[in-house]
């Protein structure tokens, strides 16, 4: 049995660029490849919940994410998520007892040569192992309590409130 679950929801981390006439679309998750490249040896269960840009997530999606986290037998949970509404989903996960929940995303797709995705995943795996139960966001080289952070679009980073 896995001791860590990773739920994927879409967002920039899994976006694919097709050609000059196309927009980015959320593709198949790259989480397994990030873990493989990072030589992660933990037993991890990866489950795709949805493939959406976070701006397209609604309350029903957040309820489905919450239900998946509650139902998971694992105590350590990572959720890949788009950065625009990550804090909203984090708020919807508040109050789940006895689980460490870490949300991550990327400011550029994981498929790009220059991306923050692998670093953020590494931070999330570490945080899931050592943080106290609660909801956390691992972005911009920092671990934030989920209720004490915001995305600063101008800075291209997550910053404390």
C-alpha cells in the first residue's frame, strides 16, 4: 500500500502546447515522470481527479477533491493544482483531521526545459513527510500555511499574506 497519495487536477503543471495556432491544454499528468526523474523511492499512488485549468474549477470540483482526500487511506496527500485558484481549493480542504495535505503547481508547464514543477514536487514530498496535519502550499521555494499565502501575479510568485 502507498504511504503517499498524489491527486492530479490539471493546471499549468500538466499543460501541453500544440502549435503556434493553439492554446495550452491540460494533458496527461507528468507526475510519474517527475517522481521517476527525481529518483523518488517511496511508494506513491497517483490518481487523476480531473484535467482542468484552475480558473475552470467550481465548488463541485472542490467538493470532489475534498471527498477524495477524506476517502484516501493515506495520511500524506499531495494535490497538483493550477496556481490561480489554489488558495480557494486549499480553503475548501481546511479542517480535514489527521492528514498532511500539500498543494503544488507550476508557473510554467513541467514539459518546458525551464520549469519550477520538479522543485515544487520535491518540496511537496518533503513537506508531506515532516509537516504537522493541515493544508500547506509548496510554491516559490517556500512552504506556506495555506491560509497565509497569496499568488502575486506581478511578481510571478506566491508570497505571504
